[in-house]
C-alpha cells in the first residue's frame, strides 16, 4: 500500500533530508519547505520506507501536495 507525505504549506522545497530506500519513523524530518521567507520542516506522520521523491529540490509545491511516497 502506497502512502504519501504532503507539504503542510505552499512554497519551495529547499532540501530533501532523506533518500529513497531510507527507513523513517513517525516525526522524522524529511524535508524543509520555504514559505514567506520561513523555513518549515516537513515531518513524517508515520513510519515506513521512503519509496521515491515526487518533487525535485528547488521546486515550487502547493499546500497538501504529495512530496514523497512511502512503502509499508
């Protein structure tokens, strides 16, 4: 079953802090999004393995947009 981690705000994906294949736990910071000159950490809501990134660094993202795909 595929699950996603979504951006909490609209902005620019500044950096990806995990790579595909990494195992993460709930509350792991996976990325930083810049919005209105603030750096906002994106945290996982649940544990899993990072399947693949759906957006590139420096890309603009919308609020609620899926950033990464998690595998169980």
